[in-house]
């Protein structure tokens, strides 16, 4: 894995700054779409994924951050289900997105 560059962005979750990085994974990790490192408070997104897949993965990894910060013990399938549902809500509700952006 190699960093592609400087952080894509820094987001705050429960007041904790989390770096979001685009990274290139090696061939042995080509099925990795992203991951959260709780030691460095960093979310990595696969630079070779499409922009849409990076966004969906970011929502998923944000849930892992929340799980970590709150000391929750969620099964990965639950994180996946919730992240897919949250993405679907955001995607299906243009008025909601516009209201948040106002």
C-alpha cells in the first residue's frame, strides 16, 4: 500500500479529526475498498475504486469510526447494512441533500 498524496480531507466525528486518504493497494489487497485505522484516526480509500464506490466506502468506514469511538461491538454485516441504508437514503432524497447544503 502506498499513499497517493496528502489527505483528501479531514472530517470530524464526535469531535475527533479523522484523516481521509486515497491509497494504492498492492495486488494482494486488490479486494480492499477501504479501511479505518483506529491508532492513527485515518480512513483509507482505494484510489483505484470509482469515485462512487469511494463515497459508499467512506460512509461504511465512518460507521466503523463511530463504532470504535463509542465502544460498540457491531458485526461487520450490521455496519454494511447500516452504511448501505444510509447511502440509499442520501441518494434517494435530493431534497434532503439540498436542505443539508442550504
